[in-house]
C-alpha cells in the first residue's frame, strides 16, 4: 500500500463570530454525544431482557454496533482539533486508523441488526441507508487523504462525523414532546432515521456554501463608487 504524507494547508481563518458559532455547534454536539453514550451504556449494562427489549436475542450484534460506534464518537472530536493535528501528525494518523476500524466494527454490528430486524422493510432500508452514508463518507475521506488532498479529506470527515452522530440526533428527536403522535411509528421511525443524518448534512452543506460565498463577495471598500 502506498504511503502518504499528511500535510496541513494554511487557510484564512473565518471571522470570529462565525468561528464562535462553529465552536458552539461542536460543543453542543459533543455534549449531546457524551450524554447519549452514558445513558446508552447504563441502559444496557444490566443483563436483563426487560432492559434490552427486542434486542435481547440480538445483544451481541447490538454491542458490536454500540461498541464500535462509541469509539468513533469519542475519537472523532480530537481529530478536528487543528493544533493537535499539526503538532502530532502521527497521532492524528493512527487515531484516524483506529476510528475507521472501529467504524467498520460498528457497521458489522449494524448489518447484523438490519438482517435480524423485525421492524419492517422501511426500517431496514432507513438503517441501511445510514450505514451506507457512514461508509461512503469515510471512503471519500480516506481516498482524499491518500491522494494528499487534505482539505477535501477534512470536509469529508466532517460529513462522516455528522453521520456518526445520527443516533444522537435520532434519540433527541424521539424526546421532543408530541413527536411520536405525528404519525404511525412504522412511518415515523424510518423517517426520523433518514432525517437524523440527511438534515444535519444539508445544514452543513448550506453553511459551507454560505461561507464560500461570503469569502468571495467583494468588500464594501472595494466597491466602485
């Protein structure tokens, strides 16, 4: 396998208000992720059929999925810390490899849960689409860094981590008062699964497009009289 050099490309920093909004968004996402992992662990830590519900006979697949997903969720934020990435590039590379391997473990668990699911075809398709989006964004990011396209790699891995947080968004959506009364669960649950990653990705793409447009827009001082 060909070796590659990880290099950082210096780019202009966004304005402080924009950086503050991004920092706030990341902070809230990480806090929600940590809370999700904590509650998930304590929910399934007791080896009790009542706690597992429909997952009791499939708990090996469940823990494979949750275990791998937990590693990716925990390693993800440190991969986006610029100073750490620049100061310790080898650490960034190795944690990135662990991240991808853990993601593959989680996807293996997801495949087992999908195949054995009794939730219906719509649920299986929605769950499979989430796993596919996870794999595709990771493959794009991995291919980009192998080609030395650092900034493209970074953008794809942001997308990948957004999909990583899809279970967090899904669980938060379920806790919104009255949301379960909006439709039949057979329709609502698959819909929320799709939205848990597709909607955040759309927001990210719109935000990225707006940032690029703002950078290209001429400054008021440069406008002709």
